[in-house]
DNA sequence: GGGATTCAATTGTCAGATGATCTATCGACT
DNA sequence: AGTCGATAGATCATCTGACAATTGAATCCC
C-alpha cells in the first residue's frame, strides 16, 4: 500500500507552507498569500489551513495580523524556551538539580559580566540600583521580585540572550520554594548581592564566583 | 504607550491548557478532557480551542488521536529541529552568543561529570563508546548525529536534567552551522573528544575545560 | 469462549456567516 | 496646498452547525 496512514490535511498544509517559503526564498517580513487564497491553492478548507498557520505561528515561523495578512516571521529562542517547560526533563525536577543548574548558569556567566562591565558602566549602576532597592523592601513579595530582577540583570549583563531566556525558565520552576525564605535570610541575601557586585566591579572573578555559589546554594538548606 | 491589544482567545486557551497540565501534574500519556469539554470549560468555541491544541500539538506538548482524544505528549526536540531548522534565515540568534552559551553550559558541567564518573563507571564507557563510533563515521550526517549524541551524553553525565533540556534546545539552533563543518575538522573533532574523555577520567578538570572550550569555540572560525 | 459486528465517543474536515482591525484612499476644512 | 478625519475594502478572528473518519469497547452470534 502506498500510505499506511493518511497524512492529515493540516500536516500536509504546514509542509506546503514551509515549502512555499523556502522555494521562494522568503525572509522575515515578506508577505504570504491570504488565508483564502492559500486554502484555495492547496485545495483545502480555510479552517484546516488556519490550523496549519496557527501551528506555524506558535513557533513564530509565520505571523498573522488582523487586517493585514500573513507574513513570514522570525524565530527567537525566547519563544521556544517559553514552551520548553514541558520538556520531560523539566516537568518534574529535583530541587537540588535546579539549584545546581542555576549555579552553573550564573557563575559561568560572571567572566563575561566582568568583561562587559569594564566597557559599559551602566551595568554596574543597574545592579547597584537593584541592591539599593532591597533596603526599602518591606514584604516578601517585593523581596522576591527584586531577587529575580537582580539575577536576571546579572544574566543580561553577560549579553548572552539564550542564557537569559533559560534563566527565566528556571526561575519559573524555582518560584515554589523561593517563598519559604525566612526574614532572617533576606538581610544575608542583600549583603551577598552587594558583595557580589563589589567583587565584579573589581574584576575579582574567583571571589565573585564563590560568593554567588554560596548565595544560590543557601537555598539547599530550605528543602 | 502600551498597546492595549486584547489577547486572542486562542492564545489564552493555549496558556490555560498548559496551566491545566502543570497544575494537575500530568505527564506524558495522561488523558486530557475532550475538545468539547475543554471548549465548554474555557467558554470558547470548539474551533478556537482546536487552533490552540493544534499549536500545542505542533511541539508535541499534546497529542491527539482520532476516536481516542487528547493526551499529554513529550516534547521531541528532533521534531522541533525539523521545523525550526528548515530555513536558517528565520532564526534570529547571534551565532557568537550561541557558542558562548554552549561553552558556559558544557564546561560548567564538567566538575559534576568528574564527580559522578568516579562513582559510576558506565559513564566513561558510554562516552568512549560514542568516541569509538566516530571512527566508522563515513558521511557528514552520521558525524553530526554522533557529535550531538556525545555532547548530550556529556550533559546527561552531570545528572542535571534541566541543563540537558536546555542543551537540546541549543543544539536545535546550532544545527545550521554544524552542517558547514569540513571533513578536515572531523578528525580534529574526534581527537578532541577523545582527549576530553581522557582528561575527565583522570579528574583533570582544568585541562578538560580548556579542551572543551577550544573544541566548541572552533565553530567561531566558520561564521 | 472467541471472533465478528455494531455502536457510541471523539477527533477531522468542511461550509457559511458575522465581527474586529488594519490600510489606503478620498474628501472636507483650514 | 496641506492636514486631519471618515469611509470603504481587505483580511484575520471567532462562532454555529453539520457530517465524515477513526477508534475502542460493548454486543451479538456461533
């Protein structure tokens, strides 16, 4: 037999659309035919075509705007990371692994941060600004928000977008046991952040690494 | 000014479905409500709900079978690669950032690998097995497959699932310039892999780190 | 009891219609 | 003449309703 299982109309459509894009060497921003036209060309209903385009849109391969039409999109890692949370390895993660992963990610980034801090003084300003805001934090909620902001800024300071995206994802899973931080730990955390920035500003990578590692691993005591 | 655009029904639906899965801690294979039920619960038409599920299905987050219903799926990175890698022009990630990210990720993992290698001898066996298979690789395709396999095994050897997941994602975006590897580079790559395993087996983390960094950064010459 | 059949449940596909939103053109007013 | 606003057309967004295709289990027949 030719086809064991008949390929679904929708899946054929997605392939056809991708083929259309490649064949005509279309790039981000280029126009695609309208839904009606595409459906007619492929000989399927507009609905099936929509299911196809919506799938492609999910990853950013195409973009659709009301009143405008379909255009070729640009895929960025952030979008994919956003949905990656369902990767089998992440659905049910051991907190220890989560912590270790964060240590690797954030300490690994420090050499890059130091390098970029030397060129761009706004990075240090930004980090110190957040540290300063810690002082006026009164409740757990704002404290957590600031903590996330600080660590995100740290990753951003490396200039490595993929790691920022991944860091965001880790934070989502980290959230649940962040809330168990005791008031006593705040103060220590604030001091730790401040020392970290100091080390970075002086280019003392090893000290900064040790400080950051200790800071993140302190979460292990609360598991 | 903040563009106040109403979030589309479909996008809300995808979020709701993901939320549903996470909230109930559903894993691959678990059943979801039927389309009709879901649509009713969310207060939207079955059609809009379908566009949502089809999007999720595109990444493998959910699976649907005629006559059976919806089940939770397992994200298949190969599938993601297949869709994402079809047109390099659509990918918007700075290659340098990609390489640097990989360096941080994989070198950061090495101390953990060494530690676990000491306890579990199968790890070294596994890595050497892949290195051995490189010898018999005849075409670019199998070479690439082995390279991916090696680096994935390396991450797995750390025991840190989140990083494995992230590594998978990076490989998706890395794919495109893997294909530009010249035959001459194969041999060097194989040797580098072998040296890396040797260093790891001896617990020489610094040497291993340097070797791995050099290996990954060699891609920079081909940009 | 075992195999074939029927049937209910569920997804797959279609057609048609209406609302929402964007672009562009045209016209009025200064 | 130039600017602003309104109108119209194009296009996507969403809904309703219906029927076909597929699956899995209950049922029936021997």
